[in-house]
C-alpha cells in the first residue's frame, strides 16, 4: 500500500548523503528517485509551490505516481515538503497522474487524474484540498468526473477561473487526433462538459497531454504536450488564438513548437498577476539516465518567463531571479573573431554557467559560430553547439558529451530579428543544457552527462569575421536546498 507517510520515510532514509557529478546546482530535481511532469504550479501563502510526478522508490518510470512537493521564495532555492498525494484510494491506486492547482478562499485545491489501468474508463479527474499548503485531503466526492464514453486516455486537468466561473481543460484524443475537452464549474466540485474545445487537424499527433491555457495581452495561448507528431514520440507545441467562452471553442491562429530539444516535455504554467512562468519536465521517457546510479532520475527546467514577441512567437526566458546566482568570471564586451583568433573563453573553467552574447549579423562576414562546452582535452569530452546564421539553424552535438544519449540534433531558428542582432543565452548546469535564441523565441533543452573534470569551453568562428557584442560568461553558484519532509 502506497501512502504519503511511507513515501516520506523512504525519502528521508534514502536522501543522498554524498555529491555526484550530475547533481544539478540550480535546477529543481528530486530528493531521491524518479521525477517527471511539474504539477500544480501556484503562488500560495507567499511562496511558489511546485508539485511534481514522483516515484520515490526507484529511478524507473513506474506508473504508481505520487505528487512530490517543493516550495520556494525565489524559484531557485527549494524546500522539499512532505509528499502531497500518494496513490492510496481505489480510484487512484494506479497513480496520481498530472494536474494543476488553484487557490480559492484561502484554500489550495489540487486537481489530478486518478489512474487505474484495469478499470474502464481508467482515468478520472479528482481533487484534494489543503488549508495550510502542506497537508492535502482527497475529497469524498472523488472521482469528480470521467470521459464522456469509456475513453482510455483522459487526463491532466488544468483549472483556472474566468469571470466568476471555473474552467478545466482535459487532455484526450478522438480516434487518431489529439484533442482537449473543456469543462465548467461554479464550485470546483460539480463539472459540466462544455465542449471539445479544440482538436488536431490530423497533423499534430494522436494524443494531447498536459494542456495549459494562458492569456498574454489579447491573445490566448494553448500549450500542449503531444504524442506522435512528425514522427516524434513526444513534443511540445503551442497555438496562439482566441478562446470563445460562449461557444467553448478555441479558434487558432498559429501553431509552433515550444521547445525543440529532446529532453523537454509536459510543461506547466504558473500564473502571476504580472507574469507567466513556465517550467517543463527536463527529460524524456526513452533515454537512460546516467544519474540512476546515484539514486535519482530526471529534473525540471529552469523556470522561464513567457512573452509574445513582435513576430507572434511565444518566447521563454530564464526568470530574472536566476541572475543573482551568477558569479562573473569573464567579460569581453564587443570583439571580433575569425578562424585564426585565440579562444576568448580559454580562461573559463566551470561546470555550471550562464553565457550570453549577441552577434551583429550586419557586420559579420562569417556564417557560423561554433561553441564547445564542458570540454576536456584529456578525456576528449565536449558538447558542440553550432549556430548557422545563414541557414538559421542550431545544432547540438552530443556525440562526445560523456555518458547518456550521444546524438546530434539540428533545429530551425524561428525568427531573425529586424535589428540584425542574434541574441544567444546558454545555461549549463552539471547535467543539463538549455539554449535561448532571439530572447527565447527558439529554445532547446537537453540533458548531458560529462565528467566533472570537463569544465572548459571555447567559442570560434568557423570561417570569416564574426562580430560579438556584450559577451559575458558567469559561473553559477549552488542554490539552497532544504528538507522539511517530517
Ligand atoms: N505524465 C503523467 C500523465 C501525463 C504524462 C503521468 C505526461 O498524467 O499525461 O506521469 O508526461
């Protein structure tokens, strides 16, 4: 029998007592065991709450998901709280799957999917309530609602309030098309089926998971995790458009990939009054995790603030709170490089760093910038990043990255700024790589597992002159992590 108490005892007994080369310095990660989707992101009782899909008893993706819980004052330092939900009821005994949180009249409500694979339907939506943000009680009214038929896939409730009513999106499918259904409630407990809010035209995968909807300016943005699009097992996309609350229909405008990296999925949005922050699961279901041998697997992305740019692209950019974790090690401001230049980053030695610069495209005759990170001449490790601003492509080469996945990934860079400046920000933690181009309209997220001794880096032009502006490289200091799991 799984219980929150048993999970916490296990976590406390097994919490790492040693350091390992892959332990992240400034990203959210599990105290022990497996982590996947971020859940229930909310600002409540003056703190940021992040729940997450957890299986504390192992580093494999067991279905018997719990909701782990961590809180933060600044989105970088984290305190682990007791496990919020365990699969301890007949209607969720196969796993408390993903969902969202909403604060209402001083209470915090967690909406999640009770998963019982042997039942039909197997996935039903449930709620748990807390008055202190720590202890959660599942409702006696659970399960609250299920699919209209006996649909197999019906999960990941995303709840928000609009004009005095509560709305909930649920990810599902109609035959071979991903789809989201919209529900409406006056009291958070009784839900009416409003509509099939939006479905794939057939080109966007056969199952949509973890839907999110936010509004920026006068644009609604629907964010989806997609199974089976363009031959990809898992990817993330967003639609800009408008939700018509009268008809319950979402009218799309444009659709783009959210994060083009192979280790980013199931993102969720934390809505604040003046900003929207997105956190994604920083891994995937298929790669083996070299951190398994240290008792943990998978992590969450850096929290990213969302904005819409002038071209209509959704941009993600690391929250400003991260800047106070920078320790400046190198600063070169404006300079030029050609293929004969000395490596301007030769003095830098860091396993966790924040590198940013701009390229003046108008002044530059060269067409490609090559960056090597987490390098070590002795063991041959390097992770290559190639930005080609003629073709507008970004390539990440993991063939010599160290342990784990060793593929090469190329993606298109979304927009070319009219100012003819290409902005680049690269965040490296001990086992992760996140790249933000053009203020985050193009993002990629990967896991890499180099040796701890691989701490060098270089930047070069592969040909003619390239003009750099404001290049700055900071090593990053470690965040504070505390445990209040008892
Ligand atoms: N992960 C959860 C599901 C969700 C999927 C289970 C997405 O609720 O659909 O851990 O990664």
